[in-house]
C-alpha cells in the first residue's frame, strides 16, 4: 500500500562542473519525509560545502497513516548507491508540506510519491506555484504506476499552471542525458500489459524558461530504488530506476545553479530602455509548448534598437496563425522544444501570410531535436516547392549590422562538435527574391537573455544576439 510523499532538493551554491560530467562535488542532501492527513512531504536538500559532508539520514514520522512509508529504503538505497558510484553525499530529513518553504534556497527540489487520488487546497497550489517560479522543482512518482495518482497530478498541475501545458518529454530531453544516456529503459511486464509498448522513459514535464519545474514519472521508480520489482507492478526495473534517479538529481543540481544566475542576468537586461513603436513582432502560439522563454525576444529587440537606432516595438503580440491580426505583424516568430503539429487551417494561413510578404523567424529553442524535425516537416508541407536550404556565409544576412563569420557555441554543442566556434548555421526559404523564412536549428533565445541553459545545444550570448540583430535588420530592409 502506498500513499503520497514529496521530496525536495535544495542547492545553495553554484555547481561549476560540466553538465554531463556526472560529478556532484561536495554535496549533502537533506531528505524530509513526514505524514499528515492523506499525504506526506519529502524534502531533499542539496547543500554544497567547501568540505565534503557525510551522509546522514533522519526520518520523523508524524500522524497515524501507516502507508506513507511503504518503501522505506527507496530513497536511502538510491542515495547510498549514488554515493558509491558518483561520489555524491546527501542527507535526508522529513517535513510536512506546511514546513516546505516557498524559497527554493531552503528546499530546492520536492519529491512526492503516491498511490491514491489527492488534491491540494488553493493555498497549497499557490504556495507550490510560487515555489516553482522562484526556482524550485517538484518530482512526482506514481506508486506502482497508479493511474488515479497520475490523473490527480495532471489535474493539479493544470490548476497550478493553467497557462503552461504538461507535455511528455522527448528522449532527447537533457534530463535523460544529464549523467547517463538513458533514452531507453527496462520496464516490468505489467507496464507492457497496461498497453504501453515503448521502451523510452515516460516523464511528463512543465517547463518554464527552458527549465523543468514539475516532473511526472508515469511509471514507478521507488520500488526500483527499493531493489525489488515484481512482474505485476508497473515500474522501472532497478537499474533503469537508479539511473533515472541519478539523472534527475544531476539535472536538478545543474538547473538550480543556472536558474540563480539567469535571474541575475535578467535583472540587468530589464533596465534596457524601451523605444517607440515601429515594427510589430508576433510570437506564434500553437498546440504545445510554444513559449519556452518569456523575455528573450523582447530583450533581443531592445538590443537591436540600441545597435541600429531603429525603433522596434517590443510589447510583443502572441497570436495563433488563424487570427487575422497576424497580417498586421510583418514579422512572426516561432519556437519550441518538443514535437508539434499545426492544424490544416493554421498551415493555410501561414502559407497565405508568407506569400503576401510576411516573414517567419523560427528557432529550435535549446537546439531540441523534436521541434527541429517538426518545424522542417511543417514548413515542407506549407511550401512544398520551396526547400529549406542553408544560407551561405556570403549572404547579406551575415553582413549587417554585424559581420558574422563564426559564432561561439554552448558547452553542450561544443562537446558534440569538438569546436568552441563554428560557422553560423541558418536555413532559409527564398520568396519573391528575398528570404521569407529564416530558421535556426540551434538555440538563440537563451543567449538573448544572456542565460543559455547548461544543457542547451545553442549559440552563446554574444553570437546569438548578433544573429538576432542581423535577422531583424534584414526583415526591415528587404
């Protein structure tokens, strides 16, 4: 029998190791788990010290619910194995949800596991929303693959983040590669018996500014950490469960450190001056996660004005392609992380927009492969006779206002290519003698915010800003 528990992970200093190194340096984790009414809360706190701390475990049980701790050694086993294999040390404590702080400095990552339906109060939803937007992360584990618990999580996250959809994470998501490359896993027989036929891990996520703030595991990890998985349990087998746990903690550590720096960067750029309206830019909304960065485009437009002296409207519109107002914006911008599919009427309107002189600027945020493939498929179906081709370095696009012969890349992209700088990679479609579509398969908007994700396959801050400025100048001069 299982009931609900929440774990949270806390990080108080910047993690300076490379995101794929798998090295948790000088770490101590505090796990907090206790029981009240229908659920318990588990807090896992990452504390980075100058000296390596020893792992300690404390579990304080409050209340009479005997099912809150049905797998008492799950997290302990995970942490012990992590210590032996990754040289990471963590501590555990137990707290109620009421003891959880909205300040992620006190409890950076929460983990909640359960078997039954549940609901939060309005006050608890508000508290968790503030916590996640402040930089915290919450992980939900379905006890034995419980569908009622999973459905409750989905419903609660809809209420906590009505503006941001929960979406299944693609196998190329960095959470599956933060320590181990784990886009394929082993499941118990019961997972297949449920109707699921894949062998990829099933994590759903809410992402805000390229960071997973809420993670939902459709199948149980806890029994795998406990070390025993029976055929009738809907769960990951122990080795896969352990590797997923390590990846989650690695991702949470790196992203927590990055989110603190990102907030500092945006406090700086928010001071940029706004300018008069001249060019209106609309960001395309579609079914899926279409808004991965909340400030990047506006920031880039401000730097464009400062670089060129051309006034740009940065109070951006957000429009669906079926909205006739799209024709009032000469430039539309489209981005995302995961796979997507436009509706037929959206494709028809996009084709009409482009053939009437409109300009589409597309970007695979963080260089994510799911969006990249979907964008290429989409534009091929909209303009089947106009191939998306690489723009040569000799093109006017790379001449003004910045002369671009090479770009700096993010550490993740550098690991792939072996080069810190590379020739710019942009693709375009010629319409009526000019580029009507410009597309980057690598992330730009994180660079516009001066805070590329540690896992981004993208262009660094300076080069991303220069590319954005050149694209915008091209749109207003051609």
